[in-house]
C-alpha cells in the first residue's frame, strides 16, 4: 500500500494533467462521433465522411515538421492553453451554425482544418510537458495510462453520445464538449505547474534550422527512423480501414448506428484491458519484437473477420482481436522515443515524427473513401448473387467495404513481414 501511495505522489502532477485532459478528450470524441453519423446520414458517402479526417490531418502533417521547433521555444503550458482555446472557439462556431440550421459539411472541413492546425502545435508541447512532470522510471506506465484514457473514451463515447443526442440533440453534445474543455483549461491554467527549460530557447536560431535538427537526428538514428516508417505504413492501412469501417457497419445488412456503437464500445473495452496489461508488464528484452508481434497479430485477425463476418458478434470479435495488443505496441514505441531521444530535442523530433509517421493517415482516409465509393462497391454491385465474391462478402451496400477489408488484411501482413527483416530496428 505504501508503494502505491509513493507512486501516486511521484506521479501526481502527471495524473492530474492526464485525468483533466482525458476528460476534455471525451467531450471532443463525442462531438466527432456524432458528426461522423450526421455527415454520413446527410450524403451516404464514405468519401465525404472520410474527408472530415483528411481535413483534420492534412494541416497536422504539413506543419508538424515546424511545430516542434516552435514548441521547443515556446512556453509549454501557454501553447497548450492557447491551442485548446482556439479549438473550443471553433466548436462554439459550429454550435451557432447548427442552431441556425445552416451547418454544412464544408463548414466541418474548415473547422477540422483549424483544429488540426492547433493540434499540430499542442501535441509536441504536450509530449514534452509529460516528460518534464514524470519521473523516468514511469515512462512505460504512462504509455499504458494514455491508452487507458483513450480506451475508456472509446467505451464511453458511443454510449454517451447516443444517450445525450437522444435527449438534447447535437447541441447537448457540443455543450458537454465545452464543459469538459473548461474543466481541463482551468486546471491546467491555475493548478498544474510545468517546468520550463530556458536553455532550449535558441535566441538566434532560425525556425528552418531548428526543424532541420530534428531531421538530422533521425538521419543519424536509423533505427528510430525506420520504426517511424514502419508505423507510417501501418497507419496507411489502418486509415483506409477507418474510412471504410463506418460505411460498412452503417449500410451492411445487420448493421446500424446501434451496431456501430456496439462494435466501437467493444474496441474501447478491449483497448482498456490491453492498456491495463501494458501498464503492469515489465520491460521486455526487446521492445522491437513486441511492436512487430503485436502489429502482425492485429493485422492478421481483425480485417479477415470484418471482411468475412456477417453478424455483429463476428465484427465485435474482430475488434477484440485487432485491438487487444495495440496498447502494448504503443507503450513500447513511446518508451523507445522517450528513452533514446534527448529531452531538449524531443519537441523537434516528435514533430518530424508526426509528419513522417502520420502523413499516410489523410492519404489513407481519402483512399479508403474513394475505394469504397468508386471501386469496391461498384464491383460488388455488378456481381450476381451466386458469384464467388458475393458468397464471400455478401450482397448489397456494404459488401464492397467488406471486400476492401479482405485486401487490407494481406496488405497489413505484408507490411509487418517486410519491416521484420529491417536489422536497424532490432537494437531496441
């Protein structure tokens, strides 16, 4: 008991930051979840819905390479507060448009782009802030705890969003989002102290020069660089999956908004369980082996069950198998970066990592929406009911997305097997 109390005391600043930011994240997730359903109900297009994420990730990827250099210069708390405030303002604007019945999908694209830009600046500041308020011996635990909050939000988001929308509509969702923002904002502003390192504020250093140092570090550390490329390839496959997932569940026979919420809840429970296990596990002999094995298991299970399954039970089983090992993968990747990247370089390196590792996400979302709407659904629509493709993937709208998941399974397995042969990543 004394040991647990000691851990809590040593982590108390991080825990307060983590709890309040996670609560704010729940509000944002509920809004995003409701908007996906709203946008798909408006157009019935996987591509139009996927463009919501494209507009969010595009500025994040484009400007991330410079964001870390700015973050290393700026006050971390001020950066986080200003970015959160700007994101909250866009939410207020969306609520006003919705209340007047003038909300259009293109408005959401603009709002998501602004939020993506704010997240570009906030994320490296948040990563460095976490490093500064957390003792080094808890780096693996923090990776697990981050997935705990993420998975709890995944569990609660579809349940709470559906309930709140049923009672108060989209306006109630946005109001709750703003309430969670205020809670996190005032806690960070008046309660949490984040130490600042004055030496990292390079007075005469140009922004481009500062950003180049992040690139130079990764050029020198080939192992970390290739791990980032590995995750970039996985993110491409995963974002195509994310674009096709709601389109399949919402339109496939046996699917609905309720089933989409059910599968997302199962995924949330699964990642929560995986997060607890990851935070309790001891340091492995090879973090790279854990990363490779977790991703290979995920890629070789979920997509096949989503492709070939016809019932919510099989889709939920796919979600469980696909996500149970992901928190363990993430905590080990996070530990590699925190342990091997010098603290005064972390903002710059994380921002370059964000550009390289996440640039495939908007590409994947666009590609996933396009492939569902323009390739796989039309191909399945041309099939007769006794064709081999129909026997495998079903008939009607949603069967094309199922066909795409089958292709993604092999793509994901291929990526994992290719990078397992990369010798430079095996020194961690």
